[in-house]
């Protein structure tokens, strides 16, 4: 592998091969990919070609607006982007996550839900991750009183009962999609 200088060189421009791969996998046009790349480069101020969680949450908060309730689920959104679970988002992950939203089939929706829930990045969804997401999720679009009337643990318990597994177990993606 090259030194830092050559890595920087490489990340400075998007190569045709990368564009071709991303186009094939994302349903985005070359122009859209280029626009995302420009956006990504701006966020990646250190020029490492990766965004860490802190940088991502800052970016996400800027887009959503800091008083927006969606900021509550920023951790979950980060988990969707970081598909290889290494704690950073590279440009391919950035593009492909943008593309997930464009897919409409039911399996993609389930895959998206699974990714949203798996904040620990171990490719498994635990009872606590579901309960935690429900707790944040029910605050979205509900008044405080309405949200207080809902018990996130109860919902998580219901979901686990639906899958017919014990609370101590974690669900893998296949179980989640098949269930
Ligand atoms: Ca990653
Ligand atoms: Ca997990």
C-alpha cells in the first residue's frame, strides 16, 4: 500500500472504475454520484476518504437541523451507512446507503430496518437494540403524553414473541427477513 501522499492523490478524484461500480449498484446517475462525491469530500475535511461517527453525526445534525427529532436516531442512521461495521463511512458506503432509499421491494425495506436497529455493528439485532430504537422512534411525531403512554420494552417484547425467540438471543439478518 502507498504512503499517505499517494492515498490522498487517489481520493482527490473519483475514478471511472469506481463510478461504474457505484452506478451498477445504486441506480444513481453519474452526475448524482459526482454530486455526492463533492459533498463527501467537503465533509471529509481531513482527506482520509472516510468519515467517522462524530463527523457523520455533525453532518446529519446539520442536514436535519439540531432541534429536529430525527437527530435522536442519528446513531441508527450511521449504522445503516456503515455496512462493513468498521466504525467509519467510506464513499462507496455513502453512495450505496443513499441508494437503499430508492429501492422499493419488501426485502430491501427489511434490510434497511435491520441495519437501522444494529447500532452495535455486530450484524445481529438484540432485544436491547430493538427496545432502544423503539424508545427513540416513538418520540418521533408523537406528543410527550402520547409517547409516555407507549412502553418501548413492551413493543420489543412483542416483536421478540413474533419471532418466537428468547430475549437473551440475538436475531441475524436471515431470521429477521424470514420472520
Ligand atoms: Ca465502513
Ligand atoms: Ca447489534
